[in-house]
């Protein structure tokens, strides 16, 4: 059915409004990162700085052990992702392709965990990390997220769409279950895995609450906690320095998204086909 011109114009206006709602805060953050402190206080506010001040980023970076924060964030986010792949892929395959007693019950329990916020369970996890002697270490930030109920659900939906005939043909060729997972299921689900990897990376890269609870020293803290300390730079809230720090925090996410965007689109198209 051909869409009329007025409807297309209305759709375009609606999309433009949505883009502005989501993009304007980022544009304001970027603009503020290059301003002087005085320019951030002017009223009415100015969108563009009179002069580009790159030294704001140098001030933000040198205000603490930011290199250490950055390395910790990278290590934590990637380590969590590796452990999640090692757990969610076989779990999703089992839920999608095997019939066993209690399957629906265990899957329901897995889904229920999605409804439990981290703030509700942090105390028993904190006590467990303390009993293991892992507090104020990177492992206290990694081990509690070694699996993901959302990842199991997302990957199970993808595995369910693989024709059973393809798997039976592989078994007739004497392929083991692990070989089927590695050679057939994972390549087919690659867009979904990349999409989940992006969501997981963003979640744990931006995580503020868990590092705040589990760590006490700069040696184990991550970038979001380092950014929060920028509020104390120059004796008050220097918004230009704070926004420069936030740009440092956001830049890796933008780079990852830039390289993964095609796979994300493929994932949503693939999982939408019944």
C-alpha cells in the first residue's frame, strides 16, 4: 500500500522530534566540554563555544589516575562479556534444543531474575565476596555478572529459529553437540551475539552502583567513579571539566556502536522473522 505524502511528512516530523529529544543532550554535553567555566554559566545559554578549549580534556584526564580507571573499566567489561558467552551459549542451546525434566521451571526461574534489581541483591553478594576475600578487587565486579538471563533469553529465541533438519544432518555426519554449537549455532546467531555484546559492554562500562559498593580504593575503581570525582575539581562543579570527562566515558561506547551497528540491525531483522 502506497503511503500518502501528508502521512510521510508527518512521519518525518515525528522522527525528527524523536531524534532531537535523544540527540540534543549529547550535543549540549559535547558543546559544554569545549567551553570555559564562565561560558557554561551564561544566560541565555549559548550552544557553541567562542573558542575550542581542548585543555578541558587534559584537565579532566590529569585530575586523577584516569588511565588506571580506564584500564579497569576495559578489563571488567571484557571479562564479564567473555564469561557471559561461556555460560549463556550452552544454556540457551539446552533450553532451545533439549527436552529435560523441569525445563520450563528452570527457564521461568531464569526469567524471574530479570525482574530483580541489583540494589535488592547486592547485600548477600557483598557478603559472599567478603567471605571469599574479593572485596576491593576487580573480581568482585566481574563474578556476580558471569551469566545473563537476558542473554540466555535472547539467544534461545535465535536458536529456536534454526531448522531441526540442519542439526539432524550435522548429527548424521557424526558432529558432536559442541561442534554443532560452535560451527552451526554460533555463526547463525552472530548478529544476536554482537547485539548482546554491545548491550552488555555498555551496561557494565557505565555501571556506577556496583563499583561504588564493592571497591574502596582507586586501584580497583572504574571510570564512572573517576568521572564522579570531577565534581570536586577547581573547588566546585566545573561543568566544562565534568562534561569533558563524560565525553571520555562515552567515546569508547560510540566507537563500539559504530562498528557494530550493521550487526544490530541484522539481529533485529533476523529475530523478527518467524
